[in-house]
C-alpha cells in the first residue's frame, strides 16, 4: 500500500517572530499538514523552531531540509538530533547538506572544501552514532558535487493553481511535500492571512 503524501510547512513563517508561531503551528494538523521543516542560512537556526513546534503541537513530524555539515561537527549534529527526537518521540527527519560558501565561509569562516566528501562522511557518522554504533574516525571521500547539479523550482500564483502545479511535479513515490512561504508584502502587512492561505494550498 502506498503511503499517503505528507504536507509540510517551512519555518520560520514570514512576518512572524518565533513566539508568534505558536497559534499557527498548533492549528496545522487540523489544516491537513503533517510536518514542519526548517532550513538554515540567515536568521534563526534550524533546530530551535523545531523544538518549539514539538512542544506546541505533538502531532507534527519534524524535519531539517537542510542543516549544513560544515558549521557543526558530526558529534554535535548527532547529539542535537537525538535530543530533538527524544522531545518529539522519534518523529524527526534529519536532512544534512553542503550549503554554499556564502554561508559556510563568508558567514562562519569555515573553508567550503570537498563538499560531497564532507556530506558523505557526516551521513555515515550519523547513521552509526544514532544507532548506537562505534563511530570511529571520519575518512574523506574523493568526489565533489558539480555546480551544474544545483537547481531550483519556484512556484507562485493563486493557491489553487500552485497546488495543482505541485501535484503535477510529484513522482508517485513522493511521500512528503514541504512548502516554503515567501515573505510577500501582503503577508508582511497582514500575517493573520497565513492560516487561510495554508488551508487553501493544502
């Protein structure tokens, strides 16, 4: 049997201070959403909004999409993921990635070198550490990600049209859809419109 699709919302939401997310996060399951996700670049870190969401709405699944492997050591990533999973009773998907030099180097002063090797080594470490295995020592791989693999799909317009375009791009095996809501001027002026917008997209 095919697992039903999960619909998720990316945090933080536009025009909302972190404490102001509570009302919307609490309402998400009743609006048809199963997940909340975070990324990490500028602004708030990835894990604090998820910890708050776990406390506010225990029915949600939590995910990072993604946290950089250059700005936290693999041991800290494992500790943080384990703590979040304890808080959320295991409903956590940990997504990690290489990020970009603008974040790793310009913002954090960490060289952005051999990104695929770093991601592969971190994932291997996390799989072992989060299963209670001896993690040993990280050993690098040799490959790097070619720049031409970087791509993005931006969707905009009325909610009904956006919803249909999202569904048109879904592969049958896709089980999770995460929405990033851009901070439009309208939402900045009237953040109370967001719950209705989320309901119409779903």
